C-alpha cells in the first residue's frame, strides 16, 4: 500500500463540520481511485462505487430524475453494499462521462444521509466544465504523482532519516556524507522511475526497469488517447504535437518551448488552447517567463514565453533511450542531465503549492525558476545537474539588484548543504523541503 500525503486531505474533508461532497481530480493514473477506495475501506462501514465508464447503467441513475429521493431509490438498486445513513461513502468515478451527476450532487449533499466522493480525469473534468459546477458543494483535492518523499516512503526509507534531512535543511547544516550519498542514489532512481503509482509499484515488486518503462510507455499512450477523446478537433492534434515535443525541447540548452519546431509557420495564438488544456489537465507543467523577479510574479508574466515539462519525471526519462536511464543510475558518471533535474524540480514545486515561473533577460541572463511563497517572498532557484554548481552568473546578477529585494538564492545540485553569502547550496533531494501548501 503506497502512503500518500493526499490521504490526510481526504481525512480532513471527512472530519470537516461543513458537509460537502469531495471532488478528487488529477491526471490519469496518479492514484485517485485507489485513494478514495482506501478512504472508504478504512473510514466507513459501507462503501459503494459507481464507475461511469465501466458501468453503463450507472449514468441512468441521473437521467431525468423527479427528485433527490428518486436518485437515491435508483442508486439503491445498483448498489452492491447497503446504504447505511451517516456510515456510507458513495463514490462516483469517471464523472466526466456523466456531467448530470454534478447537478444532482447539490441535492444529495443537502439531503445529508450519505457522504459523496467524485473523481475523474482532469482533462475531461476541465473540458466539460465540471469543476466550476456546483460552487460551494464540493471540496476539491488535486492529486499529483508521488513526490520524492512519498517515493522514499515507498522504497522503505525510515522516517528518522527523512527527519534528519529536514533538520539539516532548516539549520543549513551539511547532511552526514553516508546519508547524503544514499539519498542522491535514491533521487537518481526517482528520476528514472518517477512518481506514477503503477510505475513505483512495478519497480518495488520487480526491480526491473524494463517493466517500469513498459508501464510508463502505456501511461503516455493513455494521455494521448485522452487528448483525442476530450479535445475538440481544432485542439487535439496541436496538443498531441506539443506533448510529444516536450522531451526534445527540454534537451535544448535554454529549454524554452520553440513553436517553430512544431511548424515553421506556427503562431502562439494557434497553439495557445492546446497548451492551456495540457497544463489544466496536469499532463504537462508550464513555467512562464517573467520580466522581473518581483511580486506579484503574475503581473510580469509573458504568456507566449514558457518552458513545458511533463507532469512526471519518470515519463520524461522513459521517453529517452534506455541507455540514458542506466547512465542516470550510474552515480560514478559525470553526466549533465539538466532536463531531468529541472523536470523533477518543476514537479516537486507544483506538488508543494508553487506556481512556476522563470526569469530571463539579455542583461542578466536566465534563472531556472522563480517562485513566490505564501509570504510573497520571491525565491530564485538554479538547478545544476553537473559538477560546476558554483557557477551561477545570472543568479548572482539578480541578487545584486537592490530593487528586486531578493534575500536568498537557491542552488539545487548533487552537492551537500553549504552557505556562501546570500546563496544557499542544497542537495537536489531537498527540493521538496520548499513548501507553499
């Protein structure tokens, strides 16, 4: 059983005095259904699941009902477990296939006899307007692939070790060298396996990277199918093209997404909807360029200048040659895999509540990420996969600009914790210690 941080959010919803339905969204295969089933098994006396893809009769429950009582009567006929008042969780899965359930949920929640959880592919949920309807009747939890700490839990890293890493981060103290080397080794495995639950489980059970790659390839195929299924004809081909181009774009020196590589005559306005749906669905993550590293970052965002990452670093790594994965795992090789390091950092930052931006100017250079925490403090972040992590001209440049009011620059690399003036050097596996939840 994979331990997930999102489960605590589900528990908080159950214990909340304000009775609302629960909507769990996220990209396909991130573990939404698994976690809701776990909640039903652990916290309720009775659990009922209706999947609108697998059970074609399920949608009929919500076809022209005369009342909420009528819906409950129909539901009782399909239920494979007793409906026990105040002790039953009713789970509607793949709700994008039955938008009528969102209209009915208001009455069901108000009626109050049972608890209701809903889930669906974010792409389908977004396209059919399900998330915006009904306001006030649903608490939403967005799920992501396993972050690095969850991956460590899965492979058996003990909590005292993780607590020690957190302590070193908070105190700006070097990590014990033995622990540091082991954590770097685990992070390299994470770069290859990623955080998709099926890939992680396959890795734990088989220790066979070929099988892991098969799982990852299948998931990428499912994402393409979802694009075909939920995007209209005008968008879906462009979205597929953009999704497939991400690995090669991240391999370029500046990693910025260049439209002309899709089509020599491509214009941003022609592809904008495709990029929006990929990011709304959490299939891809976008980091937008800002003119100045100052809050609010949104005001200086350049919507047509961005980097595009995969939502899971394992899906990115598996799109490269098999030898690339083996080289990443070989800690003795002095290799520069900036794309995988940056994708992992983007993934961690989003999972921990940050919006992604980066800074680039002809005068000062480019900084990989700039994010703002909940106190509106801007954190400039450089990601270094090689050994030359003391070289960071662009970061030093912007730290020296008084009008930017930047207190600390962060360098994440394979090195240990170190402080030099206003620059904090941190091991790449500590990226999850930055949290904006």
